[in-house]
C-alpha cells in the first residue's frame, strides 16, 4: 500500500483535530467555528485556499461552510483509521500467521480506505463547485492526486505539511 498520502492525510486530520481542541478550550465551539474574529478568518487551515485561489468573500464563506460540515466526518474517519491501524499492528506483531481475525482487520482497513477516499473526493468536488471553473480546475489539479494516491499509513511522522 502507498504511504506518503496517508501521512499527509493523517497530518491534515491531526491539524484539524488540534484546531478544534484548541478552539473548544477558548470558547464555545459554534462561535469559534463560525464567528469572525477581528475581521479575520476563524478557519486558519483554509487561509491558504483563500490566498492561493484568490477566493472572494462569498466563495470563502461557502468553502468554510462545507469545511465545517465535513469536519465531523473527517474526524470520525480519522479515529476509525487510527483504531483500525492499531488493531492490525497488534495482530501482526503478536502473531505468526494470517489468522481469520487478522484477515478481517485487514479487510476493515481496506474498507475504511475506500470510505475515506469517497468522503474526501465528495468533499473536494463540493468545494470545487463553489469556485469559478478556472479556480476549480486548479484546485482539483492540486488536490485530486493526493486523494487518488492516498496511502494507508499511520501518522507516525510529519513531512512538513
């Protein structure tokens, strides 16, 4: 299985989870995620998108809404992936053969891979639909290869992303 994208995917998920945790400690989560703060975005993880693709305020608002709606799905899938990976790791390191339990755990991991890719692709296409055709093409050209090449790997290292 491929590894690099899973590292990136897990790092993004960890960043989102870290952001949510820090926002919850500061104030109510609904306010933290939706209210502007001193005229700037409360979604710093999306600022690169705003600047890279020169989004209008209306586009950024739509993209932010989609991002916030997708966040619980992303966090849930991330937790499932980490649990699945730990289960596989435990079975592999504690065994000497491919047991029915290990085979089932590997199948679960493969199923989660499909679920993650499907959810991420759906989210990317929805986000692209908020952009102009030129912006959408550039956005998809940048993002789709990462999702298509998604790798099943635990987030043990961060490659600066």
